[in-house]
């Protein structure tokens, strides 16, 4: 039975063995960077040419759909299990769907007011409009999750950050991997604040 403080809502039954592809999305300034970084620290490849500040792969950053489809094929060939992070992935996932191998959706949610404040700081548009933009984006994300017959993991950023140990336990179990806390400082990386680089949180030098 899921605990009240759990950060996850799970749709369907996520695969924990065999090939699968994770798409991490949500809202800009909404916690997707933290989630993608945790996945990388758990050993899941998240695309090539990773931006170490926002955990996004250059293969999926403002690329034409045809180029992203080619990147999907390359990653399928390299990895049985992999993923990528882009807050706005719902804008193009339908067009990539035929290329995705056993797709799993991971959608990150953040308090709408906090998200609006962060979004307005980075992309000034007015605080009320920023809140509205975030809500409209998440509605689009939920439509995708509801319509696609595939496993999905919905994550509360606030609850994950508040109870890091429980989030890591439940999230890693849903992904089918085991966290190595001796090798990586998950709590430090997940702490609220500015962007963090993964290599600063490996406990053994050169382990990244």
C-alpha cells in the first residue's frame, strides 16, 4: 500500500526488466532537471551530449522531429534502457511514438504558484500569466498520459524533495534499478536550490 507521503502516482505497471524508453517531461522550472539527474545517477543513460546544468540531451533540444527520431534509433541501438528529459516533450511525443521502444512516461508536477514564480523570473511574462502557462502545459501533459496506453509515473516535486529517501526508494523500484547511496549523494543533489552538476555529488572521485 502506498504511503501518504509518497511522491508518486503510477499508471499501469511500469516494466522493471527488458528494453524500455523513458520520456521525462512536465513544465519549465518545474523539477524535471532533478528527476532526470536522479535517473542518471541511478545509471540510466539520458541521451548524448548532456547539458550538465539542466540534464538535457542536445539530441532532443530544439531539434526537428526527424533528427530526434534518428536520435531515438541511435539510442535504441546503444542501450536496452534509456531516456531523455525535455519539459515540453508532449509537444512532439506523438510524432516520435512509432520509433519509441516500450515507452514509459514520467511527468513531474510542481506547485503552480511556485512554478509560475520561477517561470516568470526566467521568462518574464507576468506572474498570473506564468501560472496559467504552467497549468495549460500540465493539462496537455495529462491528456497525453490519459490517451496513451503505456505506463506512466507522475511525480510531485515538492513531496520528492521533502521525503527524499522515500522518493528514491519508490522511484528506483518503479524503474527497476537499485540506488547506490555509497557512491552518490542523492540527498545533496535533490536538495532545493539552483542547478547542480552530477559530478559534484559522486562520493568517489572519478566515479561519474
